[in-house]
C-alpha cells in the first residue's frame, strides 16, 4: 500500500500542471511519514529547480517537513536550500528564510555560514516580514 501511495504522489509531483504538483506538495505536508520523506525527497528537490516560482516556494516549504521526518536529507539538500535564499522571486526567498530560521532554532551554529547572504538580503530586500525574520535570527 505504501508503494502504491508513493508512486501516486510521485506521479502528481512530476505533473506538467503546476497546480497538480502544488496540490500534491500541500497534501503531502499534512501526512508525510519518514518512509514517504525518504522515498520522495529527490522528487521534491527536483521541484526546487522548477521554472515556476509557485512550485519552488512550495517545494522549499515542503523540504522543512521532510527534514523533520527524515533528517538525513538535510545534508544533501542544504546547498539547494542555500541557493533559494538568492532566488529571483521574493516569495521563494522568503520561504527559504523561514525554513532556515526554523532549522536554526534547533542548532544555530550550523547556519553561521549564511550570514553574508542574510546581510545582502537585509540591505537589498523590501519584504518587511522577511527582514523581521532575518533580524530575529
């Protein structure tokens, strides 16, 4: 049953329709298990490089849920998450800042290397909510 569920979700994540993939990400965030996280992490990481900001933002937020259920995914996914801090879309940037802030609450010293990127965001961004998150970090 788990294999069938995994394959159905994978099919939706790889859909050409961005709203089908977005809905799959939203639904998955409600019921993700460690096994689903392990099996689908690569599909979600692929969506981080989507041409559509809507999917990139949802994938970034979904990665936080994946990290909670399957912490081993953090190390290989971190470079892609770091790239999203400099995404051209401000919504994707804001989502990445939120994920890093939540991760940093558990182990702040692991994210000190991101200080130059956060400083750049603070000096160039006009998104007040994101700036507040960065300052709280």
